[in-house]
C-alpha cells in the first residue's frame, strides 16, 4: 500500500546535499582540533576564550560574552575553568563593582601561541593539499554564507 504522504518524486541521497559534505568535513576538522587542544589541557570553548582575551590586555565579562556569542552563565563557567587552571584572572572592576575585569595570566598568554600553532597545523592537515587560491575561495564562500545568514555565534563546540 502506498503511503498517502509519499510523493512520486525521488528522494535525494544524503550525499547530494552541500550541508552533508560541510558537516562531514566540519566534524572531522573539529574533532581533530578538539583532540589537539585537549592534549594541552583545554577545551575548544576555552581555546576560543583564551584567543579572544589574547587580543585585549584586559577585557570585561560582558565583552567576552559578546565575542563568544555564549550565554553569560556559559562564559562564566568557561572563565571559572580557565581561572582554576591558572590561565585567566578575574577581578572586580575599579569603577563598577558589578563588572569583572578578565586577563590572561603569564601561563595563559604563553599557551595561546602553542594552541594557535595547533589550529594552524589542523588547517594544514585538512586543507594544505588545496592550492592557496582554492583555500582563499573556500574561505570567502564560507564567510559569504556567514554574512548572508547573519551568523554571529562563534563555533565553540
């Protein structure tokens, strides 16, 4: 008996979709990078926070929330873990007792370049076989998709 909801048109295979291939590659790239940073004692979300704080000598909790696109509670947990690991300091703001000033410790500042090299090596492993022109084109296409769909949350998981 024919299903009433089924149509006569063929069902496209999974691998006929760009999303399938993007997810396929992304999962592999992300998993490999997660293993690399976890070997250094941090999670991917902690790496993103560290890299964000690396560019600002001092940052506020609110600025980190905005940069990471995570909830205040989620960022607070990430910062607490980094603080427990001795990679970040958290202090009350001089002018606003409710605000916090976040900064990398010496150990945190020293760890970021090593983690960045791991990110570079991961990119090289997965995309290094592509000519530079194709890598730039792929980056531009992905960035165009981000702009088109107004994606703002930084990938941290």
